[in-house]
């Protein structure tokens, strides 16, 4: 990856870490994880419902990873 792009990614990760720092930010991330990542659907859930939930999980995982990266480098 180009150096400038990597620098931008790290700067963005630090922004995520600052935005979600503290009790309020942690509470928001916790809620987002509970309603997406930790949510389980019934075995007979329709495919469109599964795809919709996975579409919600992806940005939550991405955001959580950005916070970790911005906090721990």
C-alpha cells in the first residue's frame, strides 16, 4: 500500500478511536455489537433477512476494528 494511503488509514483509525472513546462511545459500540454481531436469527430465517443482518454486521466489525487500530496502533 502506498505510504500516503497508509498514513490516511491510520489517521482515520485514530479518529474512530477518539470518537468512540469514553463511556458514551463504548456504550454506543456495545449497543451496535448487541443488535448486529450478537444477534442470532432462527435457522429458518429467509435468505434476504440473513443478508440484511450480515450487511449490518460488516460496518460494525469494521468500525470496531478501526477503534482498536486507532487505540493500539
